[in-house]
C-alpha cells in the first residue's frame, strides 16, 4: 500500500524525514518531456555523415548568397560599362559552374592520387607564376601583373598556387612526421619553397595573396607540430617581412598611413574605406532591402569585389552580416571537427590548413571593410566577385567534403550502405578505412611482395615503431579464414567488418543519446 499524497516517509540514511513532492497530472496521461535544442543539435551532429552534410550545406548557401550579392552590387557598374546589368554576374556564374565541376571532381578524387600528384601540381603552379611575370604573356589588371587572359576570361595563377602549396606542404610534413624527421627535415624544403612563391607574387605585386600564403605556411607548420619557440620565430620573421613590404611600396604605405589616421585623406586613399562605413551605417539593423543599395551607384569603388560585405550590410543590415559571419563560423567548426576525427595525419594537416586559410581570409576582408585592418585586397571567399577565387574555393570545399567521408564512423556507415541521397546521386565511391601501411605506400614508402595492399617486411620496416606495433597487433587479432569441408578458404563478405563497426558506432550513439536524455 503506497503512502498518501504529501505524507511523510520514514527518515532517510542522511537523517530527517523525506517528503514526497506533490505532482498534478491527469490520470492516464504522462507529461511530455521536452528535449532542449542543444541536445537535439548534438544528436544530429553525432550522426556519421553530419560533417559531410554541413560542408555541402554551407558551400551551397555561401555560393547562392555570393551570386545574389554580385548581381545586386555589380548591376549599375556593368550597365554603365557594357549596357547590360548582367555582364559581371554572367562571368561570375560561369566560374561558379566551373567551381561546381571542380567540387564534384575533388569529391570523387582518391586521396592517394592527390598525394602522388601534389608535388607535380606544385611545380606547375610555380611555372605559371614565372610565366605570368613575362610581358606579353601576363596581363596587368588593377595594378598587378598576375593574370592570364584567355578568350576574354582572366585566370589568376596565384590562387592556384595557394591550393597546390597547401596540398604539397601537408603531404611533405605528414611524411616527415611519420619518418620522425628532425627540425631541419620539417623546415626544408618547405620554407625555401615558400620563399620562392613569396618572391614571385611580390614581383607582381600582390600583397594580399602574399599574406594568404604566409597564413597557409604558418598553419602547415603549426598543425605539423613545430616547436612553439621555432614557430614563434617563423611567425615573427613573416610579420617583419610583411611590415617591410607594406612600407616600401608607395600605394601600400599610403594604405597603412590612412588606416592609422583615417581622417588624413578622406577624398583620396581613405575614400573607399569611408564610403564602406557609410554603407554599413545606412543599413542599420535590417537593411534597406535587397537591391536597394545607394553606395553601388558609383559611390563605393569595387562594391562587387573587395567591399561586397559593405553592400551586404547596407541591403541586409546587421542581421545579414551576422548570418554571413555565422556561416563562416559553422564552416570553421566543421573543418576543425573533421581534422580532429580523421586518423590520417595528411588529412588532419590539410583540413586544418584549409580551414584556417578560409577563416583568415574572411576575417581580413571583413576586418578592413569595417575599419579594423588596413586594406589588403583579399576577397570574401565565395561571396566576392572573382572567378578564379570562387572556383578554387569550391575546389577546396570539395576536398574538405571528400575528407569528411573518411571519418571512422562515416567509413563504417558508408560501407554498410547507409549513404545519403546526395552520395547516391553522384555515385560517390566508398572510402577505405585508414591503414598505416597504405599511408606509407601513398607517401612513397616501399611496397613489399605478396598481395596488393599488404605490406611486406621492407614496407613494415619503413613504418615508425608505433605503426609497426599496431600492424602486428592487427595481424595477430585477425581471425583465421573460414574453410569448407574440402579445406579451401571460403569467400567472406569484405563488408562484414565494416558492418560490425557501423553497429558498434550506432550502439555508442544510442548510449550517448540516452545519457543526454536522462540529464
């Protein structure tokens, strides 16, 4: 017989009576338990392919926003120059289609082929940087000899060099870390190669791209585990070089002086920055409305390119600016999440470097638009008008989406056939689980005799001690093959181990959701 409602029960072990709480509920109906939004988000993020879906979603939203804002910001200037308001938008749309093709190619590209082609692609990009400096081959645009003009379409090789340098640097550093190379092995030949690229781009001259490549170099060294003291020395040297470059050339030093003293030349070097601030102030909280900007009527130079964030603030207001910053923040969160989950050191370094590069470029662009940084000319990724930059950024996001499918939980889910509609539509290949032996072969390690993909004695000796120990343990734990009554090995399902991994991951997710539900 249960005690009456509100009655006092016997004393507890801690001493003192314990009174049951009085609850009011309708008979035969239990009160629903509401789950907080954070728990629902964590449950969704814990899904195996959540990183892949986040990358694709953010890339699509930023691309669509960029096309809309380029059309709005460039319509007046394009009509004044060519008699059509869609000239610049059409050019941007063409490069976006090219970027989408590169996105799909990067999404289907095997990582081992990417590593094998990293150095040849880097050499080709350096050759292009040399050719663009030759008069008659390279074209001068906006004071920079950094363009190839082919059929009326401009191609900027410095944007290509960012990707090739990051991929080759990640491949080199991952290989040196596996070989337990010393400090000299980490810095050489990466830093001298970076100095060559810096020199070629400074000769154009293009300070913004030089700063972006410096950020890529710092990210590569940091995520490769360079000692803090040495890393600080490298960062200090790069910062000193950037200051010297900024103060030597006339137009660069004028930008620095205008940034330090904003009211010194309001109708000269400070005109563009001042008009950008006026645009942001006119937008207010919710903006003037899409297409209603007044600054694009020849008040704000380069409104469709470097200063498109000011047009976003004027037309969409503070809410639109926060939404754009939130999309980049979500992209950074997803990129670092992928870097923390993938087991391959090459993928870790490459994803983290790409993430820091996109974050830094967006932060610098927004920073000089709102007046916190001097004007450098770096574009807002996927949003500013810039054909080569848009295509290359979509290529980078395609590589990020490809690597996100190599997370252990994602590999197990894909091997079990749990692919989404997007993957089935593109017929994306199922990624292979990470193996130290295959990673050694991808970085050029020796291949032993025997079956393909199985390391022989020479390949195992090339691995670091920890990798050799893991390989020995995996061979010892490998079950013996099933045999028929005739004694021949039976055919086993190659996906059985992946299915077991998927079931284990699903069980872990269920236990995690149950714990959050009880909390």
